[in-house]
């Protein structure tokens, strides 16, 4: 009986966290994503654009793609739990559009 109560308590506490990335992806502004990408890439956000339809949310993360003015492409993501988000992590995936 104790194990069932413990299990139910854990489920009740963690259930609200499920899908935070999906919700956060629709609530996070493009400007916020650009600020996170700026911090991760070291490129001024005025020189970055979010690639159309690249923003998606998973269970605990928001994924998006940005391009700089030299046409370099970066895949980025940040994690999300309730009202707290992490810094973004971005990786260059193409250079000069190649």
C-alpha cells in the first residue's frame, strides 16, 4: 500500500511537467529565441533569423534553427520545465549555405 501511495504521489507531482517543451515552443517569442541563440553562438541577434517552420517542441525541449547573414545554419535547443527555461545550445550545421 505504501508503494502505491508513493507511486501516485510521484505521478501527481511529475504529470504537470509533461509536455512543457511543447507548450513553451508556442509561448516563447521569436525575440527570446534569438536572444538565446545570440548567447549560444556569440552572434548578435540582429544578424540572426529563425528559419521558417523550424520551431518545434518535444516533451521537455524547444528546438529551432537559425541562420546568420553569411548563410551559416545553426540547430538550437533549450529545455523547459513549467516557467523555467535553460540557456540555448546551438551547433553550426552548415557553412555558407552548404
